[in-house]
């Protein structure tokens, strides 16, 4: 049995351009779907957050309208409640990459607030990429790639193809005009190649050991690709 590290946001808000703190956290489906896939394949999950704080679920991600109805919303909520690892995270600062076979970052707007500027996460991402171990990042979690830099100041992921939450999706979600910055724009500025798919449809991009997904619908297919690399 291999261990897979989940690196999750430690905040419950995202600061908008006007200083308003928008309630958020991690997106439920993006944690639940990969967790279920990895556990079904026999892997152990360890959750890490900045400071070891218990991550907060974005309540919006439990709503029926983003889960295809009340029945599936209830299923996701129940599945999330059963993930004991989320309630007992380790400190991101204490992570040893050698202990894990793969690394996965679920999204939600939370990573835009903390992981985008977290040096410990940035170092871990750089080490994971260089190690050749499978590295999965989905939706807004590619914001964490912005904190990964080389000694010369360039971004570790410059030149890589990725999928990430798009400007169109942020606009349709109603937050683009209120955001300090948009993920697609920042990644592009850092030299990362964002491969844009249809809004809200699954879009998984694989580039070497990096597997990225555009949105919540991409989390389950991303997990499939990550497991293929682990095999």
C-alpha cells in the first residue's frame, strides 16, 4: 500500500479586490472523488495543511445545484464526513516527500489565498515535479504552482501544459470582476501553458509526471490518470 499526500488549503476565505473576505475553503467533490478512487485502489491518504489546521469545506460545494441534485449532494456530504484524515491533518511544513508515492492538491478558492504564496508548498511542488512522482492538481489548486520557483526566480512549471480553472468559468461563477487576479492569467504570466477546455466539462492535461484538471468535473478523471501513473 502506497501513501498519497493530499495538500489542502488552510483558509476559509478568499480576499477579493475590494477587501471583502469571500467565504470558501476546499471544494468537496475535488477531495471526495479522488479520495474514493485512491482508497479503492488500496492507497493510504495523508492530509497536510499549512500549520496543520483542519481544512474547511466550501459550503457552496455541498449545494444540490453543483452536485446534480439533492441525492448526490447528500452522498458527497456523507462521503466527506467519513474522511477521517481531513479532521487530523499534519503540518505542511513537516512533510517529507520521500514518505509518499504521489501528491495531490484539491481545489476550491482557498488555495488562491494561501497556497498561492506558501513557500513550503512551493518547495514541495518543485521537489515533487523533479522527483518524477505523480503530481495531481485540480481546479483552483494550480494557484499553488505560482509559489513554486527555481533558484533563478523563474517558475518551476514554466513550459508545462496544465489545465486550471479558466477565466470563462470564473466569469460564469460570478466572481471574475471581483477578484484581485485570475488564475488563468497568472499562470500564463508565469510561463505555464494553460490548455483551456469547455467550461465545466472534464478537461485533464497530462505533461510528464504532472496531471492537472480544469474544474470539479475533472477531479474523478484526474484520479484515474494519477492511478495509471502509480501503477
